[in-house]
C-alpha cells in the first residue's frame, strides 16, 4: 500500500506503507495541504488555499481543480463517487461524480458560522 501525506508547503508525498520509502513528491497546492483521501483510482487533496484537487493515483497528474469553499478545506471523503468536503467557512459541500456542480450545506446558523473541522459520511443508500 501507499501512504499519501500533505505538508505545510503544499506538497504531497507518496511513500510505501511498509518500508516508508518515498516513491514520489508533487507540489499540489499554493498553501498547506490539510486533508487527503485516496481510493483505488484517484487522490483527493484539500488545502488552506480553499481548493480541492483530484489526481490520477498512478501518475499523480492533476485532473480537476475545485474552489467550492471560502475557507480552508478541512476534511475530504468520497462515498459512492460523491465527493464531500468540509471547511472553516462553516459548510459541508457535496459533489456528485462527473459533475461540476454540487450542494453546499451550512452547519449551524449564519450568525454562528462555526468552522467544520472534521466530518464523516455514512453510506448514501
């Protein structure tokens, strides 16, 4: 297996899970990488720069860039192809597969505007 780690410089490092040996490093974001999610084909990253990026897991080539939050992206999860992200802007965003549009849900009231630091999504069915 592979461990993908984000750093404060905006880079992602891929390392062998057993040996710890680094296989590759890419510069992914302009600010610190705060969260990473990997599945069999894609690597998703969220950053302090308020963006989400999607990479091919084999080549680490950036396939898509999204800026759906007005604050740093704090967590990412993919469930049944739908990308979920949370942010310091107090929202959780969901984007269906192969879609450029999604839905934003504000957590709490607008006056409270709490930062969402972590989230967990169960099955969608």
